[in-house]
C-alpha cells in the first residue's frame, strides 16, 4: 500500500494501523489526521478517491474530502454551544422560546439542553420525508414542529439520528437569521481554516470522492462479526424506534448525488477532509496555526459533562452524551475518559481529548455496517494511544 503524508517521531503506530486498515480491514480510500497541542503530528492518506477503485480511478490526494455522515453532528453542536457562549442562546430555555411553531402538540417542555443531549423525545417522524422533501431547507424543521413526543422530554434518551439536524439547524436559523451551513462556514470553518462544509459549495465539488459500502475480508482481527440479537432485531423491526429513527427520510437519498451534497442536512451530510475534521476539534480546545480557540473552558466543560447515559431507546445499547457530543464509553471508545466527539455511521470519526492535547479526524469512502465504533477508526485510535 502506497501511503502518502507524514507522521511525527513517535506516532509511527498510527501509520502502521493505517496500512493495516487497507490490507486487512477493507479500506479503499481514506485519510487520518492527528493534532497534538495544536501541531499536526499525523497527516496520512492512501488509496483511491472513489470507493470502486477501478484502474482509472484518481488517487486520493491530501485535499480529498468525503461525506462524514453523523460526524457532522459534532460540528453542528458547536454552533449551538458557541451561540450560548456568546449570550445568544439559553441552554435551559424552551426550544419554543426561539421557535414558536415548535410548541405544538405538547412540546412546550422541550429545552435546548434536551435537544443537544438526545433527550427531547423526538427521534422519529410519523410521516417520513421523501428525499426531495429532505433537500428543502425548511421541510425537515416543519415536520419536527408537527411531530408528537415519543417520551416526556428529559426523562429518557435515544439517538435522534436524523431529526437532530433539523432541530439544531432550525435553532441556529431562528437565533441568527442564517442557515446552519452558512453560519458554520462563516463562524467556525472559515476562522479556524478547516476544510469542512454542511452544504458543499459548487467550487469544492471536485474534491469529494464517490463513497459506497465495503466489508472487511473474513473475520478481520477476530472482531465481532454479528451484532447482539436485541440490536439486530431492533433494526429488523419496522415498528421499532430504531428503524423509524433511521427512516425519517425514506428512501434514504443517494449520498453521491450532487444535490444531496449541496443541501444542508446537519445531522448527516457534512463533508470534510481528515485534516479539516481534526483541525476543527483541535480548535475547540486550543489554538491552531494562529487561529482562534473556539470554546472557553466553561463551554468545554459543558460539552463533555455527562447529560445522558445508559440504555439508548434508539440504538439499543448503552450510550453516553454530553451537550452535542458522544462521550468516551463502550458504544464509541475514544482516547480516554475525558474525550468527546462524534462518529459517523460506517466509519468516520472526529474527537478531542483535552488532557492529552489530542484531536483526531478519520474519513473514508468505504462505509461498513457499523454505527458508532468502526474497526478501522478504532485501530487508528489504538495507534494514537500507543504513541502517547
């Protein structure tokens, strides 16, 4: 495998894990980046830009970007936390205070805090959106505003796989008057110099590779090849919260469609380079290349303070969430107890670990069946841990 890029002395275990991801775990095209204390110590890429990897496929380059699915949620959560940090949004206020239409059918008790921590009780839509409706920047928010609660807000938690983006995105629009993708470009990605977008600009479209499904050959490294029976049953049952949450758009759009990539679906269609994702997380906890540190110490503490823990009503496993971020745990292991971030279904991962000064980003064009803990990303995280 021809691996391009650099690793700082001591971080060779990350390169070794990256090579193995291609040789054993089925990667076709991918990149990984790691910052430590604001310095880029790992910057690697390999394979082909497109997942099919045909003979005439372009090679993955340093600036190649990919859709990162739910890793988008960590970027969008930062928008709400920054609005709170600036005094423009109260985390303990009812969502309806900013979005009056949202108060329909008993949702007056849903707080902004509940939305960020997957406690709002709105993981599903009784009438899923079509792909065409989902691309409309207002239809998702309108559908969530009409939706009944599944549980009393704040009393339970369950992963809001798709509705999360409409909830957060509409709050950003109501508070700022700007679409969430525009706000992220102007207030986060631009100032810190991160190559990431929610709503891909036409000028950047040529950088994004074609993605698709991949499977690791055999039982790679002895990893669990089948989910627990309860989890598998939940995904198979059309009436379960699990199936309904992931089916809030039915059928799910083609993620290689330029129209899908250009739209703003802030739970699922963010696009980033590995370096851009890692730089974003590095900028949450410190300065990078003279750019601003985004989170104050108080906001950082809020982001990774546990808000939800235990059995997840949607994912049917134990999950932990702070305000907008998954926390280190069995469902999605990061580096250590203080780490916070977000995986993307099928592979991608971004997180920060303030205690060690590590910020991590991994993107791939090959989506596996995993939801929260992909074997390739976890192998790279173990490589970082070995380097420390």
